[in-house]
């Protein structure tokens, strides 16, 4: 399986999952998510998928500074409606990592380990997303904006050819390389694209 090598250089997200421990899936319920996992789930790598991963990574580091994040113990709120823009794409990536879902998630075992109703939309917040620890009610607002990381200008030229069915195989390959180059630069400039505010 071939993919851009920078995927392997991105910081992994370490979690502890009580449900996983109870059901014997992972020893002590401890496992990791990496960016490649998010890309597989989404089916592609783009600034939006990268942003969802980055927001989750930075939020969980702030909420769990000296320990693994506890999957299933994290509530996530969005200002947007689920149907707006790329909210659904972002929510899917965050849900994969945190376990939080709106109504579709796991209902629990005899009142424990429930994952549903931990994600909400149309919330009264002023950020890209708000993450809250259920056990302590500690919250962080996360803002993600990759607009300063500009795409290579050649991308627009090739995209026009693609839309007209006139791009050559080499141009199609170059487009993918240039697209992932922007994603790579987003990860290399986290200080410019993401901010976390503790509430």
C-alpha cells in the first residue's frame, strides 16, 4: 500500500478505551490512532481531514496533558449544522478517534460505556469545535483555519484541465503530489493553523 511518507511522521493520538478493555479487544484498552487511520476512514487526505485530526490531537493534549485520552469520555460540539459545509466530514474523523456520536453510537452495556449523545451540532459556541471531558467538565475551544497555507498555483491550472477532461496522466499525478504537499505543509505549521483555548 503506497501513500505519502509524511503520514508516518505525524504525531499519533494515544487513547485508553474502557469498553475495549472490558471486551478484551486491546490489553488495558490502550491503543493509538494515526493520520493514516483517519485517511483510510475518510477515503482521502485533504485540509479538512487533516484539520479534523489536528483539532482532535490538540484538544486531547489540552484535556489530558499527562495521560491518555479516555475514549467515550469526550463530548464534542459544533457551531455548524451537520448538513453544513464539511461539518459531517470533520465529525466523522473526530467520532472515529473520540468515540463521540450524536444518536447513532453505542448504547452501552447496562448503563456503562455509552457513546451516543456525546456529539451535538448547532451549538452556541464561537469556535470550530468544543471538546469537553465528561468526568471533569473541563472544556477547550479549538479553532482551525488553514487559509495561510496556500496551495501551489499550478494546482488551479491542472484542476481546470481535469474538469475539462484534458489533463494528461502526468498532470493528474502531479496534481495529487501538489495536493498532498499542501496537507504536509499544514501539519508542518500547526502554530499557524490551529489554536486551543481552555475555558
